């Protein structure tokens, strides 16, 4: 007991605690961290794939809208020509006014479908822009339609066929300058 003494002083001490055996906790923490890293990589890949799917769907919807514009524009041209021919038949006394009215209804439906196709195209274009951030694509302008209905008079002068304006003049003129292609938009990739 001679070596033991009791003393009070202002001193600091450093304590060290070292576990020689932790029951496998360190290995379990390592596995948990590794699984969290794998889960994070999987979540990243899943999010990347869902974004890619949305962009691809928007792109294909845009292509479908372009084809729909082309189809409905030819439908408008066909309806206009049908109306012109029915007016000529009425002028010649071969047909009835009922045929003219039916052709006018068909033309109105075709023009509405054409306008709806342009609206769908612009919506698809906006979606693709939002999902990709590409601002190089040009939207189609609204067609210039008068607010009042044009009066049609039956006369002896033959009615000439009229062409429909292009779906998107700004984009078509840009495409014509590049390689003579008449598609409404340029390829995205």
C-alpha cells in the first residue's frame, strides 16, 4: 500500500476505449453501407430510364402529330375539291343543294381535325421541350382564320382549287433551306 496515494490536482486526462470484439457490428455496418450504395445506383438507373421513356414517348408523339398534320391537310384539300366539284354540279343542274351542304360539313370537320392536329403538335412540342430543354424546335403558329363566315355566292365562274397553307411555315422554310425536305420539323438527334 506504500505505492498508492491519493492526490487532488487540476489535471486533464485522456481515456481510450478499445473494443476487441464487437459481435460483428462492424461487418454488418459495412454490408449495410454497401447495400445502400447499390440501392442508390439502382434508384438512379430507374429514374434515368423513366426520364428516357418520357422523352422517347414525347418524341414519338411529336412524330405522330406531324403525320397527323399531313394526313388532315390532305383531307382538307380533298374536302375543298369535293365542295368545288359539287358547286359546279349544282351550277350545271346535275346535283342538289343537299350535296353541297354535306360537302360543306365535311370540309368544316376536316378543317377542325386539321386545327386539332396542329394543337396536338404544339402540345407535343411543348412537352418535348419541357422534358429535354431543347429550344431549337419551332412551334406552329395559329392559322389566320376570319371571325366571320365568308359568304358563298353561286355564279357561273368556275371555282378554282385552292391549296392549304403548310402546317408550320417557319419550320418548313428552314427545312427547305437545309436539304429540300418538306417535313415540318428537323430531326432531334
